[in-house]
C-alpha cells in the first residue's frame, strides 16, 4: 500500500516534468558563434553555428547551406540570426550570439612576386618583336606595401593577351585563384619602353610628293600604335605620299601610295561613250582610288562631279550613255 501511494504521487510529477520542458530542447536549433574566419568564398551554416536536434546525415547536409558570401580581405560581415533563419525551413530556433562577425583569413604576398610573374608571362611577346624594336618592361603593384590575399589562394596566374605592345604605362591585373573557384584580381601598372627604327621626313612634304631616299632619314621613334611595329626596320617604300608630312614626322604604314594607286588631285583622262562614239576630256580625281574602283571625277569647270570607274593608269571610264 505504501508503494502504491508513492507511485501515485510520482506519476503526476513525471508528467508535469515532461509537459513543462522547453520546446527548443527537441526542436532543430542552431547556436550562432560570435566570430569566424572564412577561408573560401562562401560562409556556410556549419562555419558559424553548432547544429542541434538533427541526425548525423541531416547535420552534414544542413551544415553546407550557404548563408553569406565571404568578405574581402580586411573587411568583416555580420551574419545575424535573421539572415540564417531566412535560409532555413520554418520551425528552426536560434540561440547563441546575436550575430557572427565573419572575417576573411588572409596571407601576405610579396608584390614583387606578382610583378615577376607578370613580366615572365610577357617575355615571349616581347621576344617575338623585330630586332629593330628596342624594348624593356617594368612593373609595379598599385597597392603600396604588402598585398593581403585570401588564405588558400593559388599561384599568380598572368594573362597578358590584353597587354598592348606600345610605349608608355598601362593598367593591367594578375589573378589569384582561390579554393572555391573565386578569383582575386590584383591591379598592376606595366610600363613598356618600346622604340622602333622608322623613316622620318627631313623637311616638310606635300601630298603626292615622291618618296625618295634623300628626303628621309632613319629615326628611332616611340611605338604609339602596334601597327608601327610592322614597319620597324623595313626598307623605304617606293611611291607617292597620301598625306602631308612635317619635318621629322614618321612615315607610317599606309602613307605611301603604290604604283597601282591614284590619288585625289591626280590628272586623269575621262572617256565617255555615246552611241558609237567615244569622247575624251581632261579631269581630276576627287578621291584616292585603285584600278577598278568607282570614283568621282571633276571634268573641267563642270559644276557637279561625274561618276565612273578607274579602268587603267590615269583613265576613268564613264557609264555608257545612249
């Protein structure tokens, strides 16, 4: 009888204890940490919180949920409870810190090592330049002092395909691949010194002037356009100038008209066919052209220019007229 009375008193207490237990003891709960250093590009739930109320398989799956992007080196992001709850199904509970302070794990890297990698990658392009082009290259990292990069970053990966082979400074960058496929670009300044042996006019020259050796001198000029490289050290071309040149001005590719070229202002014979007759008159070209091109030609003092085709040396054929 005494044992029965003891059990009757104990059962209500046990039931009361079960009913009064907090709901979060059995619910899915994350306990937010106060600080974390991210190594990869993403911050996952398992990085910033302990997980409770899950099986081992559920814990592994849930821990991989991305809750934020990792900050850049030197910066901090706050991952608060609300941000985490927004990425979880309804019913989750939160404990621990109000927000996790997430920084980026970093490692220092010598700026000179980045520049050396960039210059090594650039060397084959510089070596392929003609001998008539003198060349040198310098590099500097835009950020002064030691460069901080995310921990786990790989070796510098230089892509110099976009570097222009011209004289002077230009901005570029070098890539540092990370663990999660992210890439950090570090800004660099390349300074190329490129000079090429060219031909320069001794004195001012007018359009249509003949290109003769005595009127030009070899000169060393900065490479302003990559097209200038093709003419470096080349023989002086024969022909006539397409444009005027100042004294000491460099002769550029395309400045010389070849033997098959006619220039604006050249005197031509204009031939027109009318019925069974051919009529010829003198005229002047109004544009540069080659044999076979459609041209505009001024005939004497006629008001409007005539249209025809340059069919031979100094001969323009107008369209047949009935």
